[in-house]
C-alpha cells in the first residue's frame, strides 16, 4: 500500500496495526506537503504488490500494504493478466446471490471525513447481462464471516441477498474505471475497524461473471484545520501571530491541544518557546524573535480523551531577504552642482534599523551624509561631471546583510563632456585625443594650410536626447554623423573654413539647454610660440617658455617672459605673476584648479601671447 498526501506523495512506512495512535504517527509522517486541513490517501494497489496467481489470496488474513486483509466469502484470487483481484459472481437461487467478499482492517476514526474509490472492471459470460456485476462497500467493526480454509479455487459463495441491504453498490463495466459513488467526504459518525469489499451480481446476471478490483484508495481528511493556513515573514521583521484550530466536523471529547514548531526563533509569553506547548484553548499566540534565522511550521494536535487524535498545520514561509516594500525613496535626479536629495529606506526592519549603512558608488559626482541610519542626503559635488551612481543601503539582520539599491542620476544643467582628435595629427581614436569639459571650448588644432579632420564624440547622458547645429556667423563646413547620433566629423582648413562653431541642443531630465563649441585651425607658421610642459596638465605645475620659430636666427635662445596670467574661458583671471627682470622659463603653480580648458597668456615685453591650456585629473 502507498500512503499518499492529497498530492499523492508516497510514504513507504507500513502500519503494523490499526490502533489510532499508530495511524496518527503515519499520518503525520506521510504528509509531504502541508495544508491547513491535512489529508492522506492510502492506496491499495494490487498490481504493485508483487502478488502471484493463486486461489483465495486472502485466506490466511495476512497483512497487505500493512493492513490485515481477510477473505469473508468465496475465494478472491489474484489474476496476473488483469493485475487485479478476481471476484466471481452469479445468481445462486431464490433470495440468494453468488458473491465474493474480503475485509480490510482499516481504522476509520470518528469525526474524520473519508472518500473511498475503487478502480475496477469485469467480464460477462452471457450476452443478455446488462453489466458484469457490482462492487459494494460497507463499514463494520467485525467480519460477517471468515473463509480461512485452504487456498482452493471454490469460486463464489451463496449468501442471502438481504445481508447486503446496507452495502453501497456501484456497477462495473468491461473496462477499468474509477468507481467514485461510495463515500465522498463522508464524516464518520463513529469508529470503524473494517472496510468490507464485496462483488455482487447485477440484476440480470445469468451466468458466472467476474469482477476485477485493481486498486482501492481511501482518502482521510483531518476534522480540524488551522487558521491562518499560511504565514509569510522576513528576517528582522518580528511577527506576532495568533494560530487557531478550527473544529470542522464537530469533533467531540477534545480535552486540549498540543502545539509543535521550530525551537529557533519563536517566543511564547515573552520567552523563547519550548515545544511542545499544551493548551486547553484552541488558540496560541507566538512572536518571531529578532534573532530568528529560521522558522518552522506550526503543527497543532487535538487531543481526544487525553490521546493525540487529529492534526493541522500552518505553513510558515520565512525569508532571509528584505520584503518587497523595503525600498529607497527620494528623487533620483539631481540637477545642479551642490544640489541635494534626501533618501529614506521605507519599511526598514524593526530589528537593527539604526545600523543601516549607506554608500554611493561614484564619489566623483556625489557624496552622502550621514552614512548610517534610516535616511541619508546625497549632494552633487562636481560642476564638471554628469553621471549615474548607485546608492546602496546595507541592512544588517540576524540572517546577514541584505542590500537595497537605487540608481541616482546627477545632471549638471548645461554641461556636456566629450573628446576630440584629428587624423592630421596622427591620432586614430578618441583615447589619443583630448577631452573637453564645460562650455565654449576654443581649440587651436592642426597646421595652417592643411585640412584637419576633427572627430568629436560626446559622452551620452542617461535619458538625454540632443541635436547638432551650426551657430550663425560662421561659414558652414562639412559635418557628418559617422558612428551614431553622439559622434560627428568636422573638416577644417585645406579649402574649408579655418574656424567654425557648433551648438548642441540637449534635452535631459533636468531641462533643455544649448551648448556652444568653437574649433579653429590656426597653425603657428614657424613664428614664436608658447611652449607649455606638460599640456594637458596633469598635476599642479607647468613649465612655460617662448620658443623662436625655425627660420628665426636673430634670437637663437628662448625669449624672455615678463608676465604670465591664467584665465578661464569667460575671461576671469584666476592667477597672475609678474617677472620684472624677465625669465626664460616660468614655473607656474595653480593648485586647486578644476579640470577643464583655460587660456594661458604670456607677456614677452612687447605683446601678450595666448595658449589654450587643458587641465585634466
């Protein structure tokens, strides 16, 4: 026999007897899936028990599938071809029937509900018969007779038809089918110890027919259930829950309840729960501890007359993760340098919420304060950088440190960054060129008289759209999008205009703005030139000198420098140094200057010369 839960999960442990307590133990062990009202199906599958052909299979009252099975009338015989118990039937005479019957010692319990079905078929030997016969079931506390003689094949027995008045019959057909009309969710009014299985002839049976029983299934459902049937909770979120046992079938004689659960994590009456717990009431209130790392199901047993009788289970789903509504709230777009946004972890765990740790993935665009607690403030801290960073809240619980993340976009309105490079200078990729930050970049690039192809790649911003346009007042030059909407090529000099400016109209989450860029091919024509090392500047100091042109012989040595000043693109002077006696090389320091483009102007005693200076990190 297979003991099955309501989802047919097998339990291989047989029952040696039908005592109630033993049945309770098997019921508890055999339920692979938990339901508030537990059900167990016991399957007596004769094709799956290794039986061999032989007459009067149950004559000795041997245990089959763990239950004593005894012949009552006739000789029920295992038919190997049918994989079933063969039970001959006939009309024996006036007021008598030819029957075959056996009994299964199964402990039916008062108050439990039962569904019994039989998988059966038959054969008929007379064409006039309406059907081969019927299967009839009855509940009893003793066997009406016992055929415990030899294993001879004596066929059916002649029994008074009135003996089967209270049986529940259902006709079989010539093909195997489930017969389901016997007992359906039938609440047992008392305890019974036997299921009688009889094969009876049909009304018009004229000759010996055969009824074949391949399988009998008994589904037993507990008379109690648990409310709630399922409880879900998360680590760090203490739950106080009242569990209630429901008496569905009016079970009488209940003297108390025994509760079992996981010893790790539940508290009862303000102290760690020590299971089993016994109550006279049908309810219990338990609280999840802050230190709980796992919670098991709650199982209640109704005790009848002091003995365990029926069980019900509440499934407890415990998650070590944070709940879905533990999210970070706050505006995830910051639009100005120095702009702020306050972020709060919604629905933090009540255990240890003050220890929540905050972090931000990109310190170059934003900083947070404070770094602990349920809230933090993010401040945009770089006027030259846009970007997206990840704000993370690390939440310590007894089960670990799960995290909640939120992407944060920092958009400085009016700021576009990118790179440019020129093939005429032997550069082949943006990584070999120079970067630009800010607005109104002015670039002296290339050699006079030669065509310069300038490739510009903008760094795309998340969610941004943009378009390229020429600014009025400049001669248009060829412009081609060669790789994508964020990349263009400009041709300057060599028959084209030597300078041009263009604008980028950008729409981003913070608004719409236009940014201008100016590019110029000026060349140096072997004239005196300012030499700056290094350029771009990486650090806080540069060496500045004025070098003579290649064709100039009157002044073979570097020219003297009498003044140096550094200005930003708007003309604001950031630093100015005078050298009254003159100096051939000026070492200029300007700590704290942000990355970007600047003008470095040098006075040679007669005129000011200007050089574009790029400052990088």
